[in-house]
C-alpha cells in the first residue's frame, strides 16, 4: 500500500469534504430552525431553558392529574349508587 496521494484519492477526499460540509450546513440550519421554534412557541432561548420548561410543565401535569384523580374519586364516592 502506498501513502502516495493520487489524483483519484484527492478527488474522493475532496468530494467527502464537500459532502461533510453540506451535511454540517444542513444540520446547523435545522438546529437554527428548532431554536427559533423554541423561542417563538415556548419563549426559550436555549436548550437548557427548554429542559427547565419541560420539567416545570411535567410537574404541573402531574399535579393536575393528581387533583383530577382526587376530585373524581370524591365524586364517585358521593354519587355511587
């Protein structure tokens, strides 16, 4: 095996570099779009803020479910036949 770079190897490497750059550019664009959505829909300017917001919303959901279950149990107990 030769470590010599041939024109063919050079072209393949160049093509791989160009494809990798394009993929990185697409990924950055997707990330930018997601961060824009986070800001617009949830008023979060970073992933860290979004995670904190998610934790807060999950806690509220859990509390609401607990209250609902208690109210439902009280209702069923009061009105069961």
